[in-house]
C-alpha cells in the first residue's frame, strides 16, 4: 500500500510513498502528514480466525493488511519487543471493572506509559531501516509526558539513531520528568522548554519542515524523522490493541462475536482515538468512539459543534498532563479521510493562520 499526503502534493515530494518512506520522513507537503491511500478491509472471518491467535500474530497480520514494505526479519524483531512486557503472551490485559465496563491495561511495558505498546516495536523498525540503508537519523520527539520516556527507552543505544526530546518544563509528572532526565545513553538528548506541549509540538513540526535545519543535518550525514504520532509508524501499532481488546472480550465471554462495543478513549493528541477509528473503518464492530477530555476540551467542542477554535483558549495545566493539548495533530488524518486533501489543507491553513476553523453543515 502507498501512503499519501493529507494536504495534497506541492510538487516537491513524491505523490505517494511506501510505508518505510512515510515513517522515515513523516512530514509531507504544505506541512501535512501521511495517511494510507485507502483503509484496508478485514476479511469477514478475520476476527473469528484470530480468537485462538496471540497478540504477535494479530499484529503481524495487521501489518500485512497494510502491505508494509518491511522484511520479515525486521517485523519479527519488532514484535519480539513485547517479550519485555509483564506478560509476553498478553501484553495488553483486558480487565473487567463494571458490569459492562472493561479496561485495556496499556501500562505493562518497560516505562509504564501506554505509548510503549506502539513505540517499542516502532523503535526497532526505524533503527532497522536506518541500518539497512546505512543512514543516520535524528529522531525528534515532543512530549506531554508519555511519549518522551517511551521514545527514549526504545531508542536507547540503537545504532544509527540519535534522539532529541522536547518537553514542557513543569508540564509533566515528576516521575515522567525523572524518567527522561536520568537517561544516560550517549545518543539521547532531553530538553525542557519554557512553554507547554503545543509549543513543543510546534517547534518539532517547524524543525521537521525547516529546509535550513534539514540541510544542516544532511551536511552532517544525518536525516530527520519523528517519534510523535504525526508518524504513521506510531499509529499502525496503536490500532492493533483495539482489535485485541475486542477479541479478549469475546474470549472472556462478555460479548458475542459481531456484537458492537463502545471505545472510550482519553485523548489529547488524538492518536489513540485515531487507532480506534482505523480499527472501526477496517471492520471492527464499533457502535461509537467516545473521546474523553479534561479542561482542555477542544475536541469536545469540535465533536459537538464542528468548530475548532483556539482564539480564546489558553492551555490549562491539569492532573492529566498527557492530555493537556490544544492542537491535536491526528484530527488531521480524520479530516483527510472524511473530506479529502484539498479541504483538509484549507481547514489546517485556517487553524494555523486564524486559530480556528468551522466545518460546514
């Protein structure tokens, strides 16, 4: 499968790229990102055939459905990272907490951040591609608390990789800050910035799109990539656990195969919710995706009113700092799949330049 640009093509980049190209160079024309040119459809018996399969088999078959251009050995090495979770046979336990309420426990990886589930295999893939191409990469990451520790852990001492991680000083939990600043691998750099996560993410996107910065890196024989969910390599590993959790509910006898479920996702940058959106579009029986928010409820307003408006908003620091985000990058991919590249470019330009946009009736 090819991946195409959410804001259309400006003539300076290929019209379509492979999966490996999209994750190595995740920023596309007009400041956009990459999305699959079509969302693959799971076979009618896909879920039934995976009831007796393990998490790695499910992940392998999802990667196959997207037609990723990765060598089998690299895929196996990536999936072997789940051996470092608390239970390698079940890295994402699904636990009942109410009569019709279950939680997918995404904190069983090495850093206890839910991002481990995607970033552990992603780190192996990106480093493996860099080594195969004999290229060196600077991986930029911006974090509100979860991505940073998980990205630093997965890329620690990886060949051909250096990481610069930006975080809002005072804007993460103490544990997350300590996880980052105590990393001692020679290829990692952690930078606390004066500002919030949106400032860190804007800096990251600015650097990814900066011709001068990229040219300077090339002079040092280095390419530029990103570990944030602007990179589809993150999203593809996040959609897997939504399918896994559904299968777990069937295995545990809580639902019948084919019964629809609600996915309730706490969301800041919309990557986790987007994973659920792709799983639903691929054929997962989903009644509704519910986006839980905190005081920074820009997504609540967008979903209820069709308006994304930052003009009167200031980011509010809360007890859930990983959700303290106002510019949710992955909403762009949903806009792209709903409305196409031209309309997405128009909406994102309005957000960048005028700090708001409004969907039509």
